[in-house]
């Protein structure tokens, strides 16, 4: 992909992130720390630590380097904010994540990569570590791991300090129930549940039929790889048809890089 086409794609990816107010993902210039990004080779990604983790409420910054092989090779990312996590080096910020390595695909985006990083904080993989010391602590002394991870979140990511004595608890279960309501009321409730279940089932069948029609016979997962870049289903289907992608009876299969490049170019108006 030429530098001009790559920059055009990056501009759209950056715009999509700026417009998305729900994901909590943001990008800024690595030099000026402004949302106005003019250098498309290096910038910073930001996100909050996910809830119910030691990182909750922390503000994490990731350095992003775009090579000349993007999007066919993943962006190079490392944590700028220090973090105590088995899949991130506590010294260098280097990251061990399939999405940024063998599982990368040209249909993935900066946004999907940053969301994967945020998800990694909720689901650490100590058996495939970047930092062996942290992984060992998580596996053998999980409570100590949680304590140190929270300390680092407070110290380096500006996470709020826990209130003394305010230990987290899981969802509470109600130990009491109303004693009345026996007899016919139970039968009515059961009938209502069955009716709702039938209605939901029918609604799902209608939605599935409409979705299949919208995909024009293409496999949904193949289309959704491109809708994840911010395009509408209709745009992706039209691009598939323009490039003459084989429908393969609706079965999923791996697109060759040449076809991925053609579909991407069509979506960005380059052919």
C-alpha cells in the first residue's frame, strides 16, 4: 500500500476513534499531546483501566508506531504508563498479545488493537507472559499480585486510592423472598415467560433472515471484519461484489492478501 493510501486509511481510523464516545479509546499526537494528529507514523493511544480489575480508574497511555508495512503488519505498541501485568514488561512496557503479532489481520484497526489491549487488563494470560516475575506472582500469590497491581495503578496511572475498609464484594444474593403469591399466579407467570421466550425466538429468526439478506449471501464473519473498520454492511457488500469475491455458499474462508487490499482500496474510494 502506498504512503498516501496508508495515510488516508489512518485518517479515517483516527476520525472513527474521535467520533466514538462510548469505547473510551482516544488518540493524541505523540509530540504535542493534542488530538490534532499530523504525523501518521507515531502517536499515543489512551484508555481507562476496566472496572472490577486492579487497574480500574487508571489512565493508560500506549505508544503507537506505524511502519511502512501497515496495515499488512501490525502497529508496534508498548505501554508508556508503567503497569504490573503478566503480559506487559514492567520495565520496558513491551506487550505480549496475539492481536499485535500472529493474529493480526489487515482488516483490524488501531481501535480494535487498543480495545484488545484494554481487554487484556481484564483477562491476563500468565501462562504466556511477557514478564515472568509478574506472571509467577499471579499464579502463586494472586492476592499479593492484585495488591501490587493496584498500587502501581494508583502510583503511575492516577487511579483513585481505595477507601480504607471498602473491600469489593461480588453481586449479593437475596436471602429473603416474598412468601405470598402461590397458586394461580405462578401459572400465569410461567405462561408469560413461555410467551416471551417464543416472541424472542421469532424476533431472532426475523433479524437473522434480514441479516442474511443484507449480506447478499456472503459469510457474516467475513463482512464484519470490515465493518469493524467503521464501514456499513452495505458498503462492504458492495465492495465485495465489485471485487468479485466468491460467496462460497455463505461459508467462511480466508481472503488472500491481494483481495483484502482490493476490498480495502474500494472502501476507501481508491478504485
